[in-house]
């Protein structure tokens, strides 16, 4: 048995209690360090989500004929390397292929991806409405299969939507 001096200058015999406390403190400290290193080691890689210019507000309705709007949307998708998975000019619908979003590596590996559902609606002979609905998914890696996270990530969805609207509007100006 060892003797230890307390703060009040009295002595106590150690029957293993102090040793066990030191072990617990050591293990708790070690756990905090390991957790901190793990969380600090989380990095985000991959493509960043596209963004529109700060303060940009989409018009949605354009003073152009349906055929011109359709052609510009298809051209903008091609110029930005966004593949078209399906399209129907007759119904005014385009669905793109998935694009890689951000990927988190660290405690849990997870990937994100997104695609666009675009609806082009003829309002009048020279008036067209374009509705863009991004679909955001998360999964892969440690997270397993991809699942829809669109409704819980409205800021990212708005960012994706406005980015594509801005590209389309800029193409109308050319």
C-alpha cells in the first residue's frame, strides 16, 4: 500500500482506489483525444455543389417560345456536362443523370449526388415557364444505399436550383 498526501495535508493509504481513479481519468482523456482526432479528421472532398451569384432570384417565366426554351435548356445541360437520362419534348420533361456532390470522409464515409427534374411548360405562343426540381441523395460508402434527402436539405436544393436557373437565363441573353 502506498501513502498519498491530500490537499489538506492529511495522508491516506491507497488500497487501489487512487490507482483505479488514475486509470479512469487516463482512459477518459484518451477517449476525448481519439474522438477529437477522428472528428477533426473528417474532410469533405469531391465536387462542391454549384452556386448561383449571391442575391440571384430566378425569373421562372420567360418571354420566349417553347421550342427556343427547350433548345436552350438542352444546350445549357450539355455545356455544363450534365447528362440527360430521359427527355420528352411532347410533355416538356427532362430528367438528368446523377452528378456527384460532396463526399465526407472521417468517422462515417458518405457520398451525395443530385439530379434535376426540369419541366418546361408553354404558357402562350411566346411565353414559357421552366420549373427545376433538384433531387438530392445521400448514401454510399459506410452509409449504405443512396436515399432521398431532398426535403431535409432545402438550402442545398435552392442552391442547385438557382445555379441552373442562372445558367439558363444567361443563355437566353446570348
